[in-house]
C-alpha cells in the first residue's frame, strides 16, 4: 500500500512538473530562441516562419550567420552557419543585419560587412585598412536554410551615396519591382534592383539612389504593406544603449514621401528590457494578425552586444496607425 501511495504521489508530482513546463512554455516565449542575436529579419516562406538575425558579439567574432525556422512561432530549429567567412573572401571585420527575399525559386541574402568607414569619421583609421573597404553584399542559395554562396565576390554597394553608410539594407517587392532601402549615419537611400540582383536601375534623373530620409531616422529601414498603405519603419537613438527605439511613417506608395508619425517601440522606466529596435514585421498568412520581430537588452546587462531576439503583437488603430507595442516575456504563441 505504501508503495502504491508513493507511486501515485510521484505521478502527481511529475504531472505537476509537466504542466508547469507546458504553462511556462506558453507564457514565456521571449526571447524566442537561446543565444545573443540582434537585428532580426522575420519572413514567411511557404508554411514556415524564418528569422535571420545578426550573431551578436564583438566585431572580430561576428563572422557568420545562423537562421531559425518554426511552424508555430514557438518551437524553433536552428540552422547553423548558413553563411560565413569561408564564402565571403572580402569579409574582414564584421557581418551583420541580414535581409532575405525569394525570387525565381532562389533565395537572396543581403548583408552588411566590414563596417566600412571613410575619412572624417571617428571610426576611420588611416593606418588600419580593415574597414576601408566593404559595404552591402549579397549571397544566393537554393533553400532558405542555405548554404549561401557569395553572388558577386565583392560588395553590391561599397560607395557612400548621399552620405549614407552602406549598411542595414531591406528589400521590398511591390508589383514586380524590388525596392532596396538602406543606410546608416542618419541617411536612408532607396534604389531599385535589376533583374538578377547584381546592380541597380537608375531613377529618372540618372542616379541609382534617391535619399528618402525621414525626420529622426538613424538606421534599420523596413517596409510592409497593409490595406493599401505602405508603412516605412526605422530605428532611432543609439544602438549601444537604451535610447534605441522604433519609429514609422505611412504613405500611399513605396517611394513616399514619408512624414514621421511617431515611435511605437521603446524602453521606458520599469520595462523588462532596454534598447529595443532594429526590427522587422511578420503577418500571419491569411489573417490580419501582425507581429514585430526585434532585439532588446535584458536587465541587468553589462555588455553592449548582449542582445536577444523577441516577438510581440503589433496592433492597429481604426485609422491605420500603429498602437504602442508593449515588450513582454510572453511574446506570441501558436494561436
């Protein structure tokens, strides 16, 4: 009898532990996967959600990309080293801020590399050429999980157009045109990719890029379309501290003009994390449910590169404007 009672108690304890684990899984989905990852781009390919982040570490260690896939936004599979230094011969310092798009059954992964600087900037050292060359590159694969190969063997953009540092790119397809948003140092450029993604189509004035910088813009451009409205989004503040935040504008065409409406994601006193920014947006297929994918710094945090990737709900007002987003540990679930 004593053995049977102990067996029943043991079963109850195990059931309670399993229930607690299940409840915890449902209630604590942020960060969405383990590890230090930043600048996440979320996207849907077929029936699968994908997230492509920066491996968040010191520049000299930030030399590869991992990707993550999920069927339900809760359980994530890690795809290791989908692109690294062995495939990018011109990469010397850092690899970050990936952006991906599918075209003609191929997957094109755009990225920033080498943190290119120029004379006159504090980060430029004439005696150390590690960041004198670089910019935005592009790699290609037959699968979203890679492996990716360098498409050009050199940067797609390595020059400074309109004073924009060639980093933080995002590709947005609309009616067959592939718009290319990019830029750091508080300048944002817009270009149009050619058919094979090896270069750009000139605008009416003959220039490859036009500046579309809205008020407050720092870096991290992103665009999505909902109900015929184009939402242009970006990061403001400093990426190394708690001032980092997400702002946006709305327009009736992808080329703007864009007038800043306000911020929707930023850390405030009493929040669970700081420095929320460099985001992307996912729409659950077949629904009007929207999710913001972003990075933030846990509290406490003593390392600028200790950032984690999270997801939270993004909701809209009746006029189409975006409601302020609350950072949570719960995140989003499968329903």
